[in-house]
């Protein structure tokens, strides 16, 4: 498209090209050898092919990667195509992760999650082995399990997802280092070398199901927030009438930044306190004593002349109030359901004891027709994970109590594709090994569970992380390889320039923190939860580290369950994430990676509008007349809304009918 703009006709005097990602040498050579070359003032790789959705959070906005990573192939013949698609998506993710490091001027030490208690998932699994495991469910399995053999198979030698992705990220960083030997650029204040941890969704399958009651997570779970940042609400305007507005939840909203990781009760207290302080400072409303709901409404109504403040407080008051209304809904019974969830997720009650009455508490809730099936699926999934699988008969009874649809049952059954054991025979041993979550005391009984990622990060910062579960891509003690010099016979690289507006030390540290804090990067392949995002901020606040978390996309429970329904490609309708996740079968090895980029990003120009039919021009009454046609004339060749000045000769009786048609075609081609 760029070359075309300078081939047939020079459309621009000159051009500055900025690419969001690294342009290949092949495409750069085409630019240099094209007619556009004399007009190119600068060609720059920006390395910004990712979305910085918060100050410490980035996303690839690629929910379809969940399917290419975890969807099991249906046959050995389909596995090759699925593996090729996965390799492409992982290479894309690796380049995006490397872009984050390049823009942050960091060359981190990379570690990755390497589970030994289950084999590789999705297209990376060995198909014939998985089929054999499914068919061999009889006496031999129970005999091996009784001896403790079946539960101790070591799968650390498999090609796990995180291992492949970590190696690809390291390759991308090494490639950039070879081309830019002085990278990372020395900072004004030296900081320790950063660390990157690559994990995936299978490490913690509990977090996506648990109801979170911190403000950001709860709002995205219960309210119709679009893409995590768009929310429509009502507020009372200065004229006393209710108005609708669509707000963007961003870090430009100071109240949102202050409250998003607080418990919902603390959030409401903070909103009311901030509103009261704002009103008192501006002399709008003043009242001593306890603030009631009516007082809050009066305060919001009194902010008419302070439009920005009124919209901000109205937004968060509406969001928090709606969350509390849903929590207190007597029919939904969210508090009771959340208590069962916490007992399953933590394995203990609020008193720290084993949940002996778990089934008795759970069954009436599952049988209640007023409880949402979405909440029932979440409880059943957590109960199955708590039991590490249930007998087939118990699974059937749970489904009957819940009255789940076929698609909802498929969502639970498809947990097996992510190596959650859904069913097991009587007497089989637990398969849970390796990572153990570390629970801490909480001020709220319904917020006792904390994501496993927080325990892992705390152990990594304290140098207590098991190197067999989280090995290094490179030995951290080994020196980095010396960069190789590029050949001087490659003149096309003379056009390439790196953007200079993000050099190290160009901006002060955010939040008043010291510039020499070590940076920790976390990438969760397959989706991150809002509770895990909160953990990144909490660890940054409690340790001398800056933690940045990213993922293929951000999960909310409802969308996660929708994706699970179609994970095996069989049951249910496709979720919005799956709509573009399963392209036609083709071998990725037969096409360059640039074709993948083109398929992902390239948009064709809109076709030109169809030409209007040529009007039938009646011969003028006076052949020698040279008067131009009138707009109001029925026989005019000039349409309404266009210029009244015709082309030379147009409207003259001396012009032949052929000339008129040729000129009309030319006018349509030029767009006049």
C-alpha cells in the first residue's frame, strides 16, 4: 500500500513510516528498492505491539489464543494443523512480550512454569497417549494407583506451553540484542536486572471461578462493563433530570485508581468520604454525623455546577451501589454461594477447620431455581477441584440438582482438557502435587482465597521458588553472549531508526517510587484475572519491586465459562472469543510469519461506491446556446450537492453524446 502511493502517482511530498512492530528485512528491502525510497525520510520500529491497559498491566487482546493453546485436537491428523496454529500464536505472543521489555529498556532473566504432575496440554499433548489414558480406565489403572506409580509420573520433560513460549521470548530478545549491542541503554540510576516469569492458566484454575469482592473485580464480574473500561450509568443533572452517560474507567480517574483494589465495603466508605470532603471544601453540602443514602443523593444533586466532580462521584456511587444490590439480592443468594466457594477454594472454613458440612450447604443452593446457573457452574467446578475429581455417579447427581444445560455441563467436563480431574474411580489417589497455595488471614470471610500467583511471586522475590518447577531459560550466573556484528553489505538497514521518545530515564518514576527498584514481569498465557492484577499492585506496594503483569487477555468468569463450553470444539455455540480462533486447516510452516501478521491486521480498502447512472441528456432546444445548465433544470447534468460549475464544454449543444459520456466517466473516476 505504501509503495503503491508512490508508484502510479506521487501522493505525498515525503513520508515518515513508523511500524508498531519490527519490520522484516525482506519488507525493508522492498521499500528500499521501490519508487517510494527517495521520499522516505525515516523508517522506525516502535516495538509497541501491545496494549498498556493500566500503569502496570498489559494485554495482547487475543482471547482466541485460549483455544489454540488449550483446545485438544480431535484426531492425530488434526494435531499437526493445531500445532502449527499454536506455534504462530506463540511466536506472536513472544514478540509482543519482547516489545514490552524493549520499551521498558529491560533484558530480563526468564523463568517459566514447568509442571511435572500432568502432561502438556492442547495441541502439545501426545494424542495416542491421551487416547490410551482415556481407554485404560479399568483394573490396571487402579492397580498402578494403589502402588503409587500412576500418580508419580514425571512430565517435566514434555514440551509444555510455558517452556516453548519462554524460549521464543528469549530468542526475540537475543535477536534484538544482536542488532542493538548497546541495549539495554544505561539508566541514569542503575537498577538490578529484571526477572520475567511466564506461566499459564492451568497453574491456577480456581481464581477464574471465585467471586471476588474487591471493587474492580466485582464490578467487572457483576456489571455490564465493556472491555473492562466502558460503563453506562445514570446521574441527576443540574436541571434535576436524570441523564445517561458512558464513562471510561481509566487512570485519569483518581477515585477509580484509589478504590479499584479495595474491598467493596471499603470502596463505598472511601467514595462517601471523598464526596463529603469535596462538598465541604466547595461549600455545597455540610452535615455532621452518619451519612445516609439520602444524604449521598442530596450531595450528588448539589454538585450541579461542578460537572466533572458530579460525574465522577455519580459514576462510582452508581457502580458500587449496583454491586451491593446484586450482592444483597435475596433470590440470587450470592453471599451463601460465595461462602461455599471460599470453603472449596481454601479447603477450610472461616474458622480454619475442614468443611465437613460442605455438601449439606451446597445442595439446597444448587437445587434453588432462583440461583443463576452461572453461579451454580462456578460452585460445582470449585467443588470438583476441591475433591480432585468426584465419582461419575456424584457428578451426574450434581448436574441433576443444578438442572444444567448440555452446554453448561460441557463447560465443567472440558476442565479435563486443562488437566483438572473431573471424575475418578473410588480408591484412586489424589493427583495434586507440586504447588501449594499459602493462605493468610483476611478481614472478610468471603475473601479468604488469594490467587496462587501471589504465593509464587512472593517466593520468587524471596529466592524460595523451586527451580525444578520454575526453571531458567538461561543460567542466571552465565554471562550474556557477545553480540554478533551484522554484515556491512546490508544497506537497507540505513533507513531503520529506533524511536527516541522512550529512552531510559526520560520520565520520572510513577507514584514517587525510587528509580532503582527491580522490575518483575509476569505473563499468564491463556488469560489473567482481575484478582491476579490486584496481586501485582499489592506486591509492588509491599516489596521494593515493581511488578508488571500481562496476558493474552483479561478474564471475567462469565466469558471464561462460555469459552470452556466450546473448548473441545464440540458442544455448545461458539463464544465471541472462539469466533476467530479456529481458522481453516492449513500448515503454518508453509507460509512466512508475515502472512500471519497480514491476516491478523491487514484491512482491505473499502470498495469504491458504485457509479451513478449517467442521466439521459435531452438535446437542447437551441444548438448554439452556450448557457450552462441550471440546478433546478429537469434536464440538468449536474446533481444536487455538487459544484454547479461544469467541466469545459459540458452543457454545450456542440458536444457529442460520446464526449458527454467520456467526460461523465472521467468525472466519476476523479470523484467529482
